[in-house]
């Protein structure tokens, strides 16, 4: 692989086109809808303009989902991985949501585990 192909990135490598009416949802709301659900990821992008710096976002069939900042580098890695992008474009990558207690503040937080869709 040459340097150019390594560092030239596509702005949006995903084929799914979101609707302009999509709203942003927190993981907590999806978890309350169905804590056992597997959600299919249609695209991943990084929102650069938040109060907390860059934040990852998943696009689902009908909404955007804010993903915790600790997933930022993993999401960037996925966006730059051709095989992972193809898996998302094929509707073959999903996630489940889990909750945990924050040790410092004692509040309930949410994160995701990736799931291969067959």
C-alpha cells in the first residue's frame, strides 16, 4: 500500500443515505425501548462540533445515535477499515447496548458491543 492510499480517506464511505428528518437519540433511550435489541449500523461518522469535542455517531435506519466518547478511536478505526465499511454497507454490523455504573459519580452509563449480523 502506498502512502497516498493509506492517507487519502473518503469523506463518506457509506452507501446509506439518511433522511433529513432523522433525530439524535442517546443510548439510554434506545436501551429503554428494548434492552435486548440488536441495532443495525448503517453508517458511522464523527461529529466534530460538540461541547465534549469529537463524538462518534451511528446512523440507524431511522435515527442517529450518539455514542460515548470512549468509543471515538474505535469508530475512527472502523471508518478507515475497508472491510468494516463494506460489512456496514451490507447491513452486517450491529450493536447491543449495555449499562454500567460510573465509579466516580455512581450514575448509570451506557455503551455498546458490536455484533456481526448474519
